């Protein structure tokens, strides 16, 4: 078995990550949000409802900045504050699924382009990509925590 070309992997991975970040920025701009606002909505959509403190930890914002973020998102109809059913003294924030944001339209070009890329992949290649995404996601989250802990 031949050894993987890690130098080539490193050379293509950084521009790939940069493209993802730039796409996120363009998507946020296309729907009239700041990148952190769009990230927060996505975080709530993927992870479900959470406290403002939990959202602050996920976004890296201070609790005060997170309160202002939630206020902005609530004004746009993208999130709502709800009482925690397990503890009525606690307030949770959740994404509003039926909102006016045109996120699907903003994401359509990437879905189309990536759909064409993935259509050319074999089932084995899709399996490798799937495993990569499953393993890389928590690795990035751990790296984020390491970065934040060293500040």
C-alpha cells in the first residue's frame, strides 16, 4: 500500500477551509445577517434549544454579547425564548423553523455545485468523505476549545 501524500493534502486543505469560511460569510450577507448571527441560528438548529450561556460557550461570545445576539435574532423572527419545561425559572433559546430568512435560496448554488462534485464520487469515496466529516467535526470543536482555553 502506498503512503498518502500528506503534503498535497495539506496544500489543498487550507484553501478548502478558506472557501468554506468565505461561503459562510457570503451566505450570511445574502440573507442580511452577520456571520456570527447566522452561525448562532445554525448552532441552535443543529443542537436544539439551549440556554444563553450555552449559546455563548458555543459561539465564543461573552454573555452580554450573546444577549444582544439573541435580541437581534428574536427581532428577525429567527429564534424565540421559551421556558424550560424541566425548570420554569430557566429560559431557553430555540431556532424558529418557519421564518422569513431565504437560507435555502442562498445555499442553493453550493448545493448544486457540490451535488455535481459528489455525483462523480463512487460509493466508497462517499463513505470516506462521510467518515471524514464525522471525525473532523468533533476534532475541530476540540481545537476550538483548545484555542479558547489558551487565550
